């Protein structure tokens, strides 16, 4: 299993150090792969204090390599610190109106610099209620991956937006159907090689439900939000075997 944590806009450098001082001990024997994505200011500290078992990733980056883009951070600047990047996260799509076309440019630049990319896709509550889940997922995948060939460094994370921070939960069948559809779309885009692409689930993942989520077909790991901020709860998830 692949267990990723997204800290969003949380933690200071000191809090990052304190987190890893505890977390490293708690996951020393896990066989799962672990990724943590801090905010930009905490990435160097995470790289310094995380054990070698833990990958470090960024939560976003800009598609240009350098230039007059105040407030942006490039993949070239992140390369010394990160192995992974999250792109197309629901926060970026829905709070900052990021388009699939922008995400597509970022993916191309990320792969150019040899990053592992976690492409996030998912539908809103309104889209789900209108039974547009497959349509939304298809558009997000095809547009975001336009002109991109199969790459083993590409991951996909299914984030049902209607679950995140709402208290609602996705049923096992919801997750199964979405992940199966994503797998079928990846196969259409990339052929049988896409069977090796990891598909993560991200939607209110907690220690109490992660084992159930791991048991669902086509779930290759999880993308954890709030539960990744606490070293004990995130370690419980990271230590859970399939």
C-alpha cells in the first residue's frame, strides 16, 4: 500500500521537526510506502528530519521553470527536496479555479524533471447527485493527461469532493465503482501498461476506516488529509497492512 499525507497549510518548521521525531519511530517497521507533502516553507525541514523510509512531496508547483512569476515555485527549485508532487488537488480546482489545461502543463513539466506525480480527480456533491461522476472523471483525466504517454511515475488519487471535510462518507461501492472507472479510463489512454498505475483514495481517511478502504479492489493506497497532521493517527494508517 502507498500511504500519502497532505498537510495543506498547516505546521511550522518546529512543528515539522517535532512531528518526525515521533513519527519516524512509530513507522520504523512498516512495509507500506509513505509520502508526506508539507507546505513549501516546511519542505526542507521535512527532508532533513524525516527518516529515509519517508518520501517528501510538494503540494503544487508552477509549470514554468523560472521567470517573472511572483509568488510561484518551480519544479526546478523543488528538485533538491522532493520526490513527489500533488497536482489537481480539489483545493486548487475548486478554491482557486485551476483548469485541467493548467494541470496538464504542470504534469508535463513535473515529468520532465523526473517527479512522481499524483494527479487528483473527483466530483462535487452536485455532480454526484446529477449522476455525472463518470463524466467528470473522464474529462479530468483526458484533459489533464492530454499529450502525455504512459509513465510509471504517474499516480492518480480519487478525491470525492463531497466527502472532504463534510462529515459524509463514501460507501465501499462508491469507491469501487470510481476506482474501476478510473482504471478503465487509464487503460483507454495508455493501454495495458496502465494496470500498474497506482490509484489512491482520498476522502476522510482515518485509522478507523483505512483497513476497509485498503480491501477494495483497485485501491492501491490512500491520500490522507487531517489525519496526517498527528504522528500517532497517521502512523496507525501507515502501519495498517492490506
